[in-house]
């Protein structure tokens, strides 16, 4: 209980620090770029709960992210719902999708599960393209609410994403250090042996897909107000699938710290490349770094540090 209290206080301190940074009103691009990095912390952490802890590689990250975004678009268009409602609704709808996909696909294993999640993303994108109420293939412009805190809506969204990143990381840390995390680790190492030992593998897999889906939907819900124009190509961007996979692998998939390290390093490198070279270099950077780590440090930065400590 004492350790939980410390984690809670640290989380509050980080949120307060984010609000303090927002009140400084530095260069607006800082908040614009920091939002993206924090968003990737949430996405990478969410992916790692299923892909890292449970060992089920998910290529359908854009589907859950986009579902959160388009749930927000639907509520903005229909009832002009406030941002907290958009975030909660986006998370819940994506969680339901995760639960449903869990029942349908989690009896598949390995590459078959990964292909099924990729197919999910393609099917959902096709549905959105043909749904005119949320913009269809042409996309939809979204008007931000007036009078945001801190005088600028992107700055406000930065503080929101700080809070969401803290929630996501705290959730992953709790899962990792609980009996759920130990069960998922057993599932990852040998599913048949875990079942023989009495580990509730199906429940754990459904739990992992639901929580992962919720956090991905939460990450996507503020997206319409961030870009102000939502279309299927941006919401279902390949960048989300590639980065969600690469960031935990670079940082280390067996710990809640790994996705943070990977997201900060890769996210910062991509933002610097966008400013200095071109945004088209982003996936190239991810590919080169990912190949280098797969060859030189397959357990990520955390695994490399542990190996150096042993020597």
C-alpha cells in the first residue's frame, strides 16, 4: 500500500509538472511535438500490455486508435460532447472492440493472430471510408472549442496527454507487478504449460486485449481536436502500427519502463527529422533503428543494460 501511495504521488507530481510547463508558454511547436511523443508513450504502453507481457503481437494498432478518434468525431458531430466524455467514450468503444476481437481471434496464435489484427484494421478502415456522417473518404474538419485553458488548445491537449500517459504507465506498472502480470508472463513463455499449471489463459488474454484496446482508444480520442481535420489516411496511418511495435522492442518489452524509453527516443528522433529533414524520413528512421536493435540488442535497451551489469 505504501508503494502504491508513492506511485500515486509521483503521478500527481508529473501531471502538476506538465501543467507548470504549459503555463510557461514557450515556443508553440514544443507543445505540438511533446504531444506526439506523449501520445506514443500511451500507444507503446498499450501495445506492450498485449504484445510484450502476453506475447501476442498486434498489427491492428491503427484500428483501435482510429476507433477512438472516430468515436470522438461522431460525438462531436452529434452532441458536441466535452473532451472528457470523448476520451472516456473512445476508450470504452475501443475496449469493447478489443474484447470482441479477443473472443474471435485469441484462439489463434503467433503469426495467425497478427494477420487477423491486421485484417481488422483494413476492415474497419473500409467501414469508415463508407460512413459519410464522420467524413467518409474525404475527411472532416473539426472546430475546436473556444476559450481553452492556457490560451491555446494544443497546449491544453499537451496537459491532457501528460495525464493520459501517466494513467497508461501506472496501469502497465500495476499489471506487471500483480498476479495478472505473472500470469501473462507465463502465457508468453509457454501457453500450454501455463494452462496445465491452472493459469486462466483465456481470461488473461481477454483482459490484455480489453485494457490494451481501451488505452489505444483513449490515445486516439483527442486526435480530432489536435489535427482539426480527420481522414482515414491520417487516423489509420501505418506509422501507428510500426511505432507501436518498434518502441517497446527498442526499450524492452518485459518492463513498463521499456515503452517509455523507446517512445521518447524514437519520438524525439522523428520530431527532429520532421523539422530538419522531412517527415517522410520518420519510418526510415524507425526501420533502421529497429533492425539495429534486433541484431545487436534483441532484448532492447533494458536487456542491454542488464547484460552489461552482469559483465
